[in-house]
């Protein structure tokens, strides 16, 4: 299946109005293709060539895209229809061998569009015709709006330029203006498919070239007679009824979208509430963590303060208080006989009343050993303790 890229119209892949807009040109050309050899330059998907083959003796569809030609060959088959890959600057036809050459929405895609006009002239029979169409540059640019220029268009034409360029190659040019319009159809009930005989009435002066959507030119090497208005109705139906159904369908789709939007809004509000709850819990945890950090910092400062105080007490004990206490103890232990035992008892009492009782206990055990052995003096005992 070929994919619609904007360069070629593919039935079933584009909007119905766009397809009808392109198909109408082939319906316009089909009136001039009866029992003729026709060449469709830039045939694309091939639907237009197939339409021309319904009345023509033979139709050649030419396109430079191998994919488009493969699609056309698979989709449209008829004894008098064939598709060939080729270039618009080198059409696969002999000089003067074609009765009708059509090129719809092709010329604006070509860089050497003047060369294409000369190539179409070469292939035409003396009584042949060349039908070419192109969008109105002014209207087409306005209709695209913010979409910008068509990336596939190389050169777009205004009305006077289009007529002038065609007139330099073909001596006889009849120009038509193609537009969408509204109408009312009166059709006999029970009309069989294929019966297309109709009368038409077109009121008003019509649109000006500057306001038209497309230009269609019928070019010839000989004078042409008659240029009647052609009306193409894609499908006879009650347009108003179809519009009402289409509006109802759009309203149902809109209601479905509104319900979806309401559900999405409710879900979003719920998610927002959950988010706020999680955020509040997170902030609470942050506050608790900061409070614990402050408590830990205070505890650390208190531990540091107590550690310093303990160090100061220890230094004061070892350097000052205990030294004084030991000097007093030596004075009390001046004798080595009975006074030793009495001094030892007094020392024990003094030690237990001191705030440093645990240190005194250690020193008392050493003093007791000295007393029992009687080998060292109090001075030596002090030196021994100080060296440790």
C-alpha cells in the first residue's frame, strides 16, 4: 500500500473532499478523451488514468515514481490501460502520436516546467489537446495559512503568468476556473447507476481569477470551438442530512472527550492530593531529622565539655592535690616503727574520705607492701609512683 506524503493523492488515504477535487479534473477531461489516445503525465496512483480509460481508446499513465507505478499497476487494470515509469521531460511517446495529454497538479512540481510544455507539444497530434491544471498561487498561499509553502512545489503561478507561459508554446488556450461550490440536485427517483444525463444552471457572474482555487487550461494547436461550464457532483445525496449526522457524530465524540477530560481532571486532583500528603509527611520527617540533628549536636558539645572537665580534674589531681597529699603523708610517716602502723591507719581513713578514694586505695596497697618489707623509703615510693 502506497503511503500519502502530500506529494500524490492516494484514494482511501486522503480526505474525500481532496480526492473529489482531484478526481473532478479527470471527469472534466473525460469528455474530451472519447476514442482517443491519451497520455496522463504525472499519473501518480493511477486513479485518474483508470477514469480516462473508460472512454478512451488507450491510456498511458506516466510517473517518475516506481512505487506509484507499482501501486497503479496492481490497483487498476484494463486492456486499454498501461503504466510506465518515466520523466515528464522525456515522455514515452513518439512525435505527434497522442490525441490528448493531461497533466493535473504537475507543472508546479517541476523545475524545468517550460521544457515540459515543449515536450507535451512534441507528442501532440495536429488536432490534439493538452489539459493542464495548477493551483492559484495567491489563494493557495492564503489557504495553507500557518502551514507555510508546500515543500513539493517548485514554482506556483498566478493567473496572468500561467496564461502567458502557455501562450508562448500553444497558439490556442482556453482557461477555466475550478472552485468548490454548493448546489441543489433534482434527481429522478430510481435513477440507475451510470445515468449521468443532466441539465445545469449556474447563476451569478462567477468568481474572479484572483479568488479562484485552481486554473485549468485546455491548449491546442488548432482553434477550439466551445467552452461550456462543467459541473461535477461527486455523489448525489442529501448533504444537509449528512451534515446533521456528521454533527451528531462530532457531538458524541466531543461528549466522550469531555467525559475523558473530566475523569482525567478528577484523577489529576487525586494525584495532587496524594502528592501534597506525601510532601507534608516528607517535610515533617525533615523537621524531625533537623531536631534530632540539633539534639545530637548538643549532646556532642556536652560530651566534649565533660571530657575537658575530666581532663582538667585529672591534671589537677596528678599535679597538685595528690602531690600535696603525699607530702603530708611523708611527714606523717616520718618514723619506721610503731608510728608506721598508726600512720597507715590514718592514711586509710584520709583516703576513704577523699574524693579521689580509688587512687588512694591503689597507693595504700603499695604503701602496705613497703611497710611489710621495710626496704624502701617514702621518697623512693613516691619516685616509683611518679615514674609510672
